[in-house]
């Protein structure tokens, strides 16, 4: 069977119980089609990282199965790892290596030929806006720079599938937007992507499809537009700035309400 005709990710009833008591995943099933940018959206402790660690062959499920790029994670982990790019929630970089050394090592570990490693490293440093700091130790990088270098490491061997655990956590709004644009470019070039986030606007902007996960279960799954339609209408939060309007607060609220009545 040609593995490339399979779903990029297919999980069936994934369960993970830590230490016999914490049920982090409580039967998770979903599919990701090749080329999709799929999101797992959920609050802290929902089970996102646990799901990702199972898909990336770093953790064994208590029950259930997962196939990634056509291979069972339990029986063919090597095949999965070869085709997978992974950036975890906390970037793990060697503080005493430069950005360039980090990417070259990642390339060599993935068995990319030496000349190709150099070419890919140059390309990725440029793409991620890190060319000017390529010779600096990663220990001197800002959080955002570390994130981008970690993402570049995950891309060096041109993986079929990219898995990113909360890729924009801790970034300032400007870096976040820049990274979104980068992820959109990678996705448009044909790489299948699974990312986790707890930012609704991130899932909405980036993901072709998403699953909302809470307490180890998928609550709802679908295209962002369909989910929004099904769950609720848009909400607009209006804040009235103090001192900018004059009069007392009650009066101001009443005035704003009158103005809005004419609009809605
Ligand atoms: N190694 C572990 N040992 C025991 N319990 C764990 C372990 N890792 C995670 N858990 C528990 O499993 C549950 C899910 O954790 P997980 O890290 O998968 O959530 P998450 O959705 O990634 O959260 P966050 O948004 O905070 O990263 C939590 O209750 C957590 O405390
Ligand atoms: Mg997590």
C-alpha cells in the first residue's frame, strides 16, 4: 500500500493515563488530510502536549492507535520520525552552539547530505530572519529568536508533516503575526501541519480545520467558520476610556447605549 495515499494523521480512541490516575487523554479520534493545517485548540491541561508527544513517538498511549504519515507510531516509530518535523512547547536549544551550528547539527542528525545541509541552513536562516545572528550563541537569543530557530530546526530535512506545540506562546504581537505569515507560507508550499494553541484567534486565522479539546476529549471538530456559526455569533467588547468623554460613568454608559441602539 502506498503510505502517501493515507491520511497524514489518523488517531483512534487515544487514551493516556499518567501514573495510574491522571487521565490526560480520554479517547481521542481525529484525522488530518495531507496538505491540511489542522489545529488542536484547548485550555491549559487539556491534553494537547500529551497528544503531540504520542504522535511524535515520544510517549506510548495507554490505549488506542495512531498512524502518522501512514505508519503506526507503536510499530514503525523510525519511519514516522524520518518524515516528521517537530517543535515542542519549550524550545530545547544548546545555549553554547550558534544558530548556524544548531541547524547544521539538526540536518546531519536527520541524515541530510553535507552540501545540502549548508544550503538548507542558509535558506532557513534567511527565511526566519536570523541570518544576521547566525554566528551568535543561541544562549544570547531572545525568546522569539529561539522560537524561530527551533522552527527552522524542525524544517531542515523538509518534513512531510510539521507538528508544532504552541508555536507562538510567549511571542509579542508583532513576532506572532510574523510567525503566522511564515506558517502560512510553509503550509502553502504543501507541508501538512498540526499545531496546538490556546488562542482562538490563532486557530481561526491559520487552521483549515480544528478540534477543540478539553479534559482529554474532543468537544467539537470542524472548520473554524462552521464552528463559529454553530456555537455563537461574534462578540464585540467595548471599553469606554475614562476622562475621554466627560460626565459621570452612568451617564456615559447611557449615552453609548443610545448611540449603539441606532446602529444595531
Ligand atoms: N509527565 C506527566 N506526568 C503526570 N501528569 C502529566 C504529565 N504530563 C502531563 N500531565 C497531566 O496531563 C494533563 C494534560 O497535560 P498536557 O501537558 O497534555 O496539557 P496541555 O493541553 O498541553 O496544557 P498546556 O496548554 O498547559 O500546555 C494535565 O492534567 C497534566 O497535569
Ligand atoms: Mg502543552
